[in-house]
C-alpha cells in the first residue's frame, strides 16, 4: 500500500508542477513518519524515499538510532528549547523555529558541536490561535535578528495551513507565504536564503506546489491514518 501511495503522490506532484510550469526537481517530498513504525519507514525507503519528517524529538532520535541509514531527517513539530541538544547535528533541517529564544538555543548547541544548523522560520499566516508560528508582520524583523547568529542558517519559511475540506481554501495562504519569501529575498539579508518554502500537507500539497512550495509534508497520503496510541 505504501508503495502505491508514494507513486500516486509523486504523480500528483508531477502534475501540479506541469500545471504551474515548474520542474518536478524543485519539489522535495517529505514522508511524515510520526507515530509510524520502523517497518513502514523501511518500506518507504525501499521505494526510494530519503526525506522523513518527525514531530517529536525523542521519536526521531529513536528512529535515527534504529535505522542508522544516511537519511534526511526533518524536525517538523514544535521544538522545545530543552530538547534542542538532542537533535543538533542529527537533523538536516528544523522547520519550526518561531522565536529568537529558540534560535539562540540552537546557536549555542551548534557552536558547541562546531556545526551549522539549517532552519526554517515558521509563519502562522492564518493567525490560528491553536498553532505556533510568527505572524507575517513579525517575520522579517525576527529573521533579521536570527540572521546575526553565526551557526544558524535560515534556509526559508514553513507554514501549517488551516485544515480545510477544499484545498482551494488555502490557496491564498500559500500565495501569501510565497510573496513573503520573495519580499525577504529582496532584502538580501546576510546569512539568509529563501530557497525553501515548506508548505502543503496530504490534503492540499498540490495547491501548495502550484503556489511555490519546494517541500511538501505528506503523512496520511503515504502511510495511511496516524495511530496516536503508540
């Protein structure tokens, strides 16, 4: 089932790229493996998947130690400062940086290990009270502050769009995110790239791609419904 699901998602990504005049190589598919067993990850790996997304630090670390393969692990969930030390040097990208305090903690741990930490700044475009992330008005100022941290490198932006029945309802959210990234890129801030736009999940990733997403985070569409009882 996972093999068929991945093939279907990849076909949908290809079609969304064709529709929007983009090259499919511009889009990275992240298999969101949170709550999923190791066996499911191995099955996805057998289909060529290299990028996996986890929400919780402990679960991600356990899977990294168990699988011990050169995969790209993405921390996509909210990151608490007391958990930062466990993932620096182990995750290829932290998608969910939403405060200077968290960025400074990442800087401290990265400096200790003499590595650079690649991050995305999380933006709550829809201003949903139940979600983390900066407002669009706060984002540029925050990026200018984080950019001063030498071991932290901002690679772009991430958002979690509202859960909607019709993915078209999120098109404007994705459009605003793309415009924000263009605005930030135009400022030419040192130590800041806007190469990555992480947006779009199982229900709306095709629309997100049409509006400029370079990373889409698909869990249910690949692994099936999540099991929160694990």
